[in-house]
């Protein structure tokens, strides 16, 4: 079975056209499929139009949020409720072309990928949005070691097992490929058609860019130091402690040998503070290590993933 998950927020003009295009794309396939529309607290007629469609087609399922919890939460709800062996996600703004779905299904089934990401090769967006997107992709690739061209696109297909252990909140849906790559899943991409927005308003603004950047820092830290945070905090603590120790030792030496006063030497205060900061980093690293052990000790979490078990 194929599950198609679409998060909606105030997209009343796109509900029916998108539903019809998804059906046109998937109906010719031999696979069974379901469509999951997630209403992320819309304040227009989005939910009413979804409900009307669901009365005519039992393959359409609707998840309605009580309030606007964000795209990451909407995708998480879709993943949690999807029954398909493969899960396809796309935006509700009609800029993703559902007619690319068969090619994505074929690629993930024939080339042994765990995730295939849509690459908006010829984007139909404003110039400023393209510039921000290129910069964001470059920054993501540098910090997370991603190799795909367009990690900001929601248009993707996943094997169901990839989505079962994802923790999504904030703007983390942008970094799903990075999180899955870190866990050892194979990530591929395919060029997809991208269209101009005809109805509704874009939900992207400077606030989401700032939130997305902060989440990128969290993802980068989690990828590199989640199992042993003492490595980064301890390293910083060592640098500050050694630096402060050298400064303080030097100043004490010239005070004892040459009788130079320390009362008017700001460097002496800086050396003491540097050692204190180093001790604090060490302490923070130890506490973070303890928290990681507690995190993995809850609910049977493992710090590894098994691809297959033979014998």
C-alpha cells in the first residue's frame, strides 16, 4: 500500500484540485493507496472541503488538529497514522506536481533507496526565495554532510520503517533527510516538476528562517555529539581551562619574580574567568552525558538501528 500524506493550513482553494491530481497520478498504479489530509488548525473552509471529499472516497482519511501546531507536527501525525509500506509527502500549495509520484515510487523500489527526495530543479518561486533556499541548502550541506540538492522540499517518498522513530517538532521537517542519513538510511533524489503558486499565500517568512536555523544547530549537535556530549563540552572546557591557567601562571610568575602588580591587570581577571568557564563546560558535559543515558534508557530506546538480522 502507498500512503500519501499532505499537511494543510488555510489552503481551501487547493483541496479539491490536489485531491483530483493525486488520484489521477496514483489510480493507474497496481498498488493500493490511501490519502491522508492533515488539517493543521485551518481557519478557512479547508476542513469542510476535506470532509465533503471524504464522504465520496473512503480512501481519503482526515486528521484535524485543534490548533495550528506546524508542518512538522502535521507530518508526524501523518506518519503515525499511515498504513502504507511507502509514505509519500508533499505540500498542499499545488507547487509540487503529483504526476511525479509514479517516478518516485519506481525509483525507490528499483534502486534500493530508503528515502527519495524531490529536487525542485527548475523552481517557480520569487528570486529572494530562491536565494534564501540556495543559501539554506549550502549551510545544511556543510553542517550536516547532506549530499542532496534540495533538502527543503517536502515532496519525498519514504519506506515506512524510516518514519517510525522520527521525532519532529519546530521546523525539523526540513532536516528529515539529514536525520535519516545519520541513522544509516540510504537517501536518493529525483528531479521533479515545480509549479507557480496559483491560490493561497505562502507560509514562509523570516520567522521560519530564524527558527529553521536554530533547529539546524540542534540537528548538527545531535548528529555529531548526541552519544557523547562530553566530547564537545569537555573539549571546550579544556581549551578555556588551559588558556586561563597559562594566563594566570604567567601573571603570577611576573608578580613573584619582577614584583609587577596585578590589581590593574584586566588580563588576570580574564584568566580567572576563563578557568571558571572551563570548569562550567566540564560540568555541563558531565550533566549532558547523564541526560543522554537517561534518554536512551527510557522506553527501550537504542543507540543503533539494525538493517537485518540473519540466523
